[in-house]
């Protein structure tokens, strides 16, 4: 509740009136509307679980992706290594649509415009161009870090796409990808 209070600017997940708050805690009824970050919401929901045995330990909280910094790009790179992303040029439209549901601001279409044009041309030049969808972006990130390490050092992926990690993390969690190779080693 304290993390939510801090991140929300003074709101309480169970309500702001004392009697309402106690009643909602007992019912397990809460709202996280005052926090935008999907990964923060994921951690908070886990921490305020109605059943105490379902709540994380301090160590589990501290290793939650909300606290990751450098690991976020590695997570995206590994997600881009999944078969679904490696097949991005022929991906199932339903899969793309379901991933993009986690992107609150629409989608990551036209992501290529955020990278330097010469880098996109360099990477598109080897094969068919990367598609302008989230799987194409994940595969691009994977290949950039895998094959063009010097170029990757110059690109701040998390600054270019601040919502990408949360979107991909929540989707991957919903599909069980986080408990499969190559992601499960990160947890």
C-alpha cells in the first residue's frame, strides 16, 4: 500500500475513507487507477493479494521486474529470440493484436522512425524489412544487440520506447512465456 501511495501521489488502493478502506481490505477490493506503469501495477497487485500466503517475500519483491534497470533491455532481447518473434514477418495477426492490447497508447507501429534511418536501412538490408509491429520491433532489438553490438550501445531502447517493457512483460506473463526458456532464467 505504501508503494502505491508513493507512486500514485497520495492515493490508497483500497479507498481514502477509513471505514471504506477497512471494508475494501477485508473484501480484497482495490483500484490501481492512479498508477500508469503496468509493471508497478503487477508488483502492487501481487503485494496486496487478499491471501497472505500469495504475497511475495521481501526478496521476491526486490527481484521483481519493477526494480530492473539494465535487465529490461536483456528481457526484450530474449523475448525477441522467441520463435514467435523470429517469425515476425509471417506472424499470426491474432497474436500481434493480443500483444498490442497491452500497449495502452495504441501500438508500436512506425517504430522504425525512432531509430536512426541509416541503422534501419543497415538492418533491413540483409533480409526482407522488419514489419512495423511489436514483434518486428522485438526481433529488431534482438538482432541489433546480437549482431551490431557497437550500434546497440548508441541506442537507448528504453528511452525510445518507455512503455515497451511493461507491455511485453505483461503479455508474456499472461501467456506463460516468463516461465519458459529463454526468459525463465531471468526470474
